[in-house]
């Protein structure tokens, strides 16, 4: 994967390991804050690689995971997004 320019494209990076560390460090003041970060992982994926999800395996899997999460928990992010879509 060519991710050398990721930091220039993604203004607010977020990843699963940070999300799992934050509750232990009591970084989340609310469930909305948790879901915001969780949703940001998907938003960053889609923003960084706007290609068709069928043509790109990583994006396709992220798209399916986002659909599955939304189906299980409903709307995950109730606050405004930091990252443009």
C-alpha cells in the first residue's frame, strides 16, 4: 500500500488501536465521543481512497464493516464530523 501521503490527506487520523486504548485511559466523556472516533476510522478510509468499494478490497471491507456496524447499532456518530467526506 502506498500510504506515504496519508498524513497530508487525513487531518484527523484514527485507528482501532487508539479507540481500544482510549476507554482504558478514560479519554471518552460520552458514548457519542466513542462513536465519533469509531466512525472517523471509516470516514478516513473512504476519504483517503474514494474509489469504488467493489474494485478495492480494503475499501470494500471497510464499507461492509460500516454497514454491519450501522445495522447493529444504528447511527454511530451523532456529532458533526471533523473529516470532510
